[in-house]
């Protein structure tokens, strides 16, 4: 029997596996794909705080970014730039492989093409049912870490409940040789959310958007417009999709179980970025599980400490971010255009760029300071 089985070899599963294996616990990671870093749908932008906190290898960073241009629905641009890089654009596949390798070096075992279909818990252990091609078998552990990403069916089956709100992301790799910096677009191409063009390497870029529904159709339409404008070379590209939780599920722990990353809704509701918060969740989970394994107490009551701890760290950000998300979704295009004009005319962009507490990852202070301005007071 393993000490821990991790369901999913994404970044948060691998990070939890790494930290627990480092503490000499036996860890098995079950990944449904034939390897890590496959079938991904992610832009891979993280703040430098994330890179530094989790010692992300420079080799998986494609580019750093210190500027971006935001476009209002009217097309009016708002350029923001800081002297120092703020964010890194990761090679997401290489990043997942790097995280898995680090876990394997610490002693974690990986099994690929191993899809977890269910887990049964009893007072002694967690029995994990694994489908590997035509074969189905069981493997046992003292506890499981659910790090399977946004998979509502599995969350429900394991008793974690349903995600109450989520968005769908659609993205494609495009050829955009003239693109030099991140571009973010607001308006009809992504109602209530935003679309992006993010340069990666050798004239390539990631083009994507978030939406509540029909993300693929919206992206196809937008890509055709970009191709007509000459911004990208062709709209004939393969689109990938992914769900993004905007709110955590009702529970992120149970008897002999914790959930981390997207499975726990540890995602910024403002942007849908989940890598940094998910890794923070993984670190807290590993710490609580390590103590619980040492005390041989993996009861739901004991593991409730995990949910309390991660909510103490991230809960305020998730609540304020969700409020801001709903506020933004209520605005119509003329209101967003007005907001852009007022930000520029009132020097709000300059003030924010100079403010020390404006962060790529922690948005609640920025959201609260924006509400001091008349334009946001009027709209809210
Ligand atoms: C279009 C789009 C763009 C995004 N851009 C960004 C961004 O720029 N920055 C950012 O921070 N975040 C971004 N995100 C979010 C980010 O991708 C996720 O937050 C992040 O991948 C969560 O990591 P995770 O380890 O929790 O889950 P995942 O990365 O989803 O990993 C879960 C793993 O579990 C495996 N799995 C699933 N079910 C099973 C099962 N039953 N059995 C075994 N294995 C299973 C999967 O194959 C996968 O390998 C984006 C998301 C989308 C959709």
C-alpha cells in the first residue's frame, strides 16, 4: 500500500507528489495520458513571484513580459509597461515535465495511461480503481490527492460536490510574426471575459479567449477577423479547450482525501490563471498530509485543516476576484469603452503602475483601490 496516491500528473499533482516524496512518504502518481505535458490547453503565463517561489527552471520559460496592450471594445488601446519583467510565459508542456521530473527525483512513482475512475474509502485505506486500456485494477493508499484539474464528474463521484460556476477557455497556436508583446482584447469576441494574443517563440503566438458558452465558435470568428487584419497568418488552426472553475467546489477534503489546484477551484476568478494558486494549494496540502501521515490520522476532521489553511491564504482573493468578475460581466461595451477613456484621462493607469501593491498575482488590493475612483463607483 502506498502512503499517497495522486490523481493527475499536472503541475499541482506533481508538486504535491514532490513535497511528500521528499519527506520519505511513498507516492504514486496516476496520469490518464501516456505521459505528462500532453493534451494541454493553457497560455502558461505566471507572475515572476510564482517563478521565484517555486524555483521554476529558466529552461521552461519562453519569454518574460514587462508590458501589455489592452484593447477596449472600440479598439482604443491602453498600453501598460513597467521597467522590470512582471511575468513569464512558460512552455507549458516542458513545465509539466520539469515538475514531474522533480517529483520523480524525490522518489515519486508515475504510472501513465492510468485513468482513475473511482475511489472507495474505508477506515483502513483508499482503494483507487484504475482503467489502463482494457484492464481495470485497484491500488490502495492511506490517502489520495485529487489533482485531476477541472473534471466535474470525478469531483462529484468523490463527494467533493459540483463546481457552482465555471468558464470555458479555447486556444490555438497561431503564426503572428509581428506580435511583440501580450495583447488583451475586450468586447464581443469574448462577452464578459477577454481574449488574448501571447507571443511565444519564433513568430508564434497563443490566441485564445474565455467565455461562458460557445468558446470555440467565438474563437474561430475572432481568428478569422485577426487573419483578415493581417495580425495572424492563418485562421486554419487546431483549437483546444479547457474548463476553468471560477468558484471552488463545496468541499476540498474528505475522509482520506484532499483536492488541489483546479480540482479545488484554486484559480484567480479575474483571469482564470490557476498555476500559482494551485501550487500554493499543493504546498499547503503536502504540509497537512505530511503531519497527518506522521500522526496516522487521515480522518476528514483532521484534513479539514487543509481547507481552512488554504482558504486563509487564498479565500479573500477568490472572493474579491469573483466579485470583480461578476461586476465586469455586467458591463456593456459602451461602459467598458468609457472605463478605458476614464482610466487614460484620469491617469489611473499611471497611478496603478506606480503603486507598489499592484501585483500580477494578488488582485484584491488593486480592485479595492480602483473602487476609490469615481468612474468605478458609478459603474458598481
Ligand atoms: C485556455 C486556458 C488558458 C489558461 N492560461 C493560463 C495561464 O496563462 N496562466 C495560468 O496560471 N493558468 C492558466 N490556465 C489555467 C491552468 O491551465 C490550470 O489552472 C492548471 O493547469 C491547473 O493545474 P492542475 O495541476 O490543477 O490541473 P491540470 O493541469 O489540468 O492537470 C490535471 C492532470 O490530471 C490528469 N487527469 C485528469 N483526470 C484524470 C483521471 N481521472 N485519472 C488520472 N489522471 C487524470 C490530466 O490528464 C492532467 O494531466 C488556463 C486554462 C485554460 C483553459
